[in-house]
C-alpha cells in the first residue's frame, strides 16, 4: 500500500473525521468501524473486524419460536400449506450461521 499522509482536526468533543483517502485505503465507509492501536508514540488505524453481535433477547425468541415450530404450537394462524412446509423442514439440517440472502430490515 502506498504511503498516505493526511491531517485531521480534533473537535471540541475529541472527534475526528477520517480523511477520504484513508477511508478508501482501509475500505471503510459510513457505518464502518476502525480500530486504534497505540504503539509507542504512534497511533495505528486499521479496519475493525466485523464480529457478530449475539443479542440474548433474539436468541431467546428464536429458541421459543423453534420450540413452537417443532411442536406445531401457535402456528394455526398461518396457512396450512405454510405450516406443513415449515414442519417438513425439521428433518433437514439447519445452518444457523448461514448468510441470509436478500435485504433484511432490522
């Protein structure tokens, strides 16, 4: 990677804006995360690894939903063919770490 030298001004709240060439070199954009490491008198800025956040409330909800699907409870409001399709998938292994395809709004 070629050397890039940019200067950023610290605001009264201690914030900076990463200069565009630095953001581009790191491959980060709005909402991206960077890490700061202090090594002696130097600050090293790197793109932060995206680690999955485990939300205990969502985990509990999904466990409850899985139990309901397995026992066929609380699925009566769904169309019968959908209920049957959901129950039929129980015999197939499920990869909970698989990527979700398509747009998902959380």
